[in-house]
């Protein structure tokens, strides 16, 4: 299977390439390659008996080399009298049949349809920048005039976007067939060598213009053509190959622990993403054995969102544990089939050396690493579209602990699991053991006949567990509170795991969930076993509007208000909650909706330290007592906020009392002859005063 590179957004801007091409300088002519690099594709499209017009020949040796291998009908033209005189003198004795003429390529003296091929090495690139492209268009028009039907314009180019767009659009408008070859550059280790690939544009003249554009892209001189439908697709493919070459050059000539360079390899025929590769280098001072320069790590399917593989900190930790100078971490994509580890290795092997660290011998064996030698397992069970959040999928995966899980993932942020629940066989009783983090031997994936259901007593998300444990602050489970009802307002449904756990295990609880997206509610019902009832209701609408409406109506208060809502704006350094949810005016309304001993619980995911400090200042201005619990290996932290006394000593007094409160809550959760998979005492022991 062929793979095409798709690199990071860093290289996709027009400004990047404009700056890049401005640095070409005087060495530009060296970048196009010599006869040895170009001969394969030139011989494919130009026959030795063809009459060939060499446009803008300059002092290149290419015509001389072609003449020496049998091309005796070359007409070389250049506008420079000096160049023409020099080249005629240089070839007068050795190549008497090879002539050079001072001719303007935009207006030649040759008859219509008098040539079978026109060869251009860099002339289009040079002319396209003159007179806003008018000069280049005139040259292309002249080439079209002198070529016969079936004749080919063969142009060696660096394919700057404005240049290739000009030429391709020109010939597409004339109804010619357009094919573009991307020639693979040599894996030279010279730091001064040029990073960009050379392209060969081949445009073929037809007797009758083609009704639909024929646009094709080929890898290498003899790669199978990939048919494209629009000029924009061809230009995009060119950018991807150029960006990959720059990335490859950077990796072969240096290391950078902090860069986290990545690229996506796509299926050559479908264009769909197949692998994402992230490069992680060891720190300069790391003691890495000389025998461990480079390795490839295959992330099991379904595990790519784990902290170890999805975060820069986790990948650094993984690279340190693997102890290789460079580790390439490979994630497999949804909606793709992977046979086994051997097949994946064979598919990736041709590109492996492109990403090797500087100085590594070309014949070095590169190990492929994985967790237990297994590809993991993933099954997409549903797909759909939300008007608010875009495309989504529901998938079953096998975790590294050997258990099966169901996930909701919005594809606009495929690295983030929106909701997750553990699955159990419907005809198998749950073992009710505490969550086991240890990896176990993978079990076979379920067959189609296997009936699976969601284990409502198992919370996959650590921040949900902490929110449940935070009920100890209310005294839930204390003997004196045995018959006291508990009211909860939860903003953000997800798959419904948290509210279902509360309904199923917390005595005398009532929960109102506010969810903005009706599609999320339907997914929760259909795929995550969510069952609303008299004790668990859902209000569809904006959480902020609901908070404001409840405050305005008055007469209703809650023991607990939970915010567990993600931020769709990825440009902000806070992915949970949206900024509006922690504005002072909203926090004050939340406070007014709580009972005197009520608790406000906030799932905070903030990578921006200054923004986090600002949020904490606003929250503490409304809630004097804040306990914080960070989640190991994640950015999440849960804030447990109460309206307690306005001094830090109150928070300090709460912490010791939570030991007994945790035991009481644990007992209360197990009172219905069902034992949820949660350890309240363990969850509360690392609480800090914020």
C-alpha cells in the first residue's frame, strides 16, 4: 500500500513558502538536479527521435548529456547572447550537431506544430516572477503553438505555488492533460543540501480539448498516477510533498527534544489519514546506548488518546523509558483496516529511514516496539453529525488492561475522548473489583453475537470519581443524614456516566442535567445506557441560560452544582469549561443557587498558567473555601468549592474530617447490595487547599 505524507500546519501558510523561496539566491540552478536524477522521467516522455525545443537552456549540461545518449534533434534557445556564444563554442568540436540560438522564448521563429516536445529546466520558475506572470504565460502560449498534437511540454520545476498554479491552470484551460511527478530526493546528509523535492510537470496536447480536466500526481519517475479532480487538490498535494521534504531535512540534520514534529501518512488512493507519526528525541544529556539510535513505537488502537501517547510530557516519558536517541510514535487512525503488526511494519518500513536521526547508517536495523506485540482492537459502532460539534463516532476499544470500553469522540478533536464507559457482557455478572490499572493479557475481541452493556458502577474519568468523592464534604452517608435528600445540578451530560452513577448509588438523590446538544442526549440513550427517570431529568439548552433562569425564578436550591462542560474554542488555553462559565456574575448566581452547606464542583482543564490563576482568583472571590485535586498524568484538576467561613483555617479544618466522611460515603454507595468500583478515601487523600 502506498502512503502519502501530510505534514503539520506549520508549513501550510503562504507566508512560509514566500519567505522560503525568497532565499533561493544564486544557487537556484543547482537545485533542479542533473541528468542522472532526471533521465528516468525524461526518457519516459521524450523519445530520442523527437524534435525537442529546449527553452531557456542556459549553461546547463543537460542538453549535452541528452545529445550524448542519442537525442540528436535538440534546438536550444536562450535570450542571453553570452550564454549562446559560450555554449556553441563549448560544443563546436565534440557535438557539431548540437546548436544553440539566441531566441526569445515568448516569440520564436519556428513553425506551428513543428516540435514533438518542449523541455524546460527552471525557465518557467524564473519567468513567472516577471511582469506578474505575463511573461510566463506568453512563453507557455508559444510552447503550445510550436508543439504538435500529442506533443509534450516537460518542465523541471521547484513548484512554487504561484508558478505551478499559473502553468496548470493555463494548460487545463486549453484542455491538455496535466501530470506532475515528484522526484524523490537523495538521502544526503550534507547540511547545506537543498530541502525541497524537484517536480517534473508533463502537459500533453490533444487534438480536441478534454471536456473534464485530467490532473494526475505521481511519486517518483515511475509511480502510479493518482487522479485528482481539481487544480486545488494538485496544489495541496505539492505543498504536502514540499513540507514533508523540509521536515525530513530537519530531522536528518538535527535533533530537538521540544519540537514534537509530526506528520500524517495518508492512503495514496483514498487520501484518508492512515498513520500519524510524532518524533520524540531524547534530551542532549541522556545516556543512550550507541546501539539504540532509533526505534518505532506502535500505539495500540484505542490507546492513542492516553496521556502517555497524546501529550508532549507523556511522549517524553515514553521516549525516556524506551531509551532510544529518537523514538517515532505511530498512531493508527479510525476507519482503517490493519491486518497485524508484521503488515504495519512492512507498510511503514519504506519511510522509516526518512525520519532517522543524524549520523545513523543507512543499513542500521530499526526495531518496531509495541505493547505486548499487539495492535489493539477498535470497532466503530456508530457515526453521526451534530449541528453543534460536527462529526462524531461511537467506538468500542480494548484497553491496555484487557477490558472493553465504549467511547464518544468528536472528530474535530479526535485526540480527546468526550465520554467513556466500561462494557461488560450482559450475561456475565460484574466482578465489582476495584479498578485495576495493571496491564493484563489481551483477551479476544467480542464477536458480533456478544451482547454488551455499560457498567454504570465504573467511572472511567478520574475527574468524575473525584466529583463523586466530593460528596463527602456534604456529609452524605453520615448517620445523621441518612434520610436527608441530596439535590444535584450537573451542566454537561456527555455519555451520561456521571449522572447515572449518582442516581444508581447515592441514596435519596435527584439530579437535573443540563445539556446543550440534543444529539449528545440521543447518543447517551442509544449507546451508553442512559435512562432518565423521576430522579434523573435532562433539560436541553444552554447551561448559562439555565443557571440564570433558576436564579431569576428563585425558590429552588441545590446541594451540589457541577460544571463538566468542554470548550469548543481551541484557541483558548482553557479547554474546560468555556470562559463564560467562570465569569464572576455566573459564579455569584451559582453561589446563590446552593444550600448553605452546598458544594460547587468545577472540572478545570487549563494549560495557561496566567489564565488558571485568573480563574482561581475569581472563584475564590465568591467561594472562600476551595479544595483542589489534580489528576496524575492529565491537565485536569477538580475544584471543590464551598461557601464556608471566610478564612483558610476553615478549609484546614475540613481536610482531617474527610477521613471519616469518606468511610461513611463509601458505605452509603454500597448500601443497595451493589458495590461500585470507586475508592473514596484514596480519591480524597491528595486534596489540597487551593
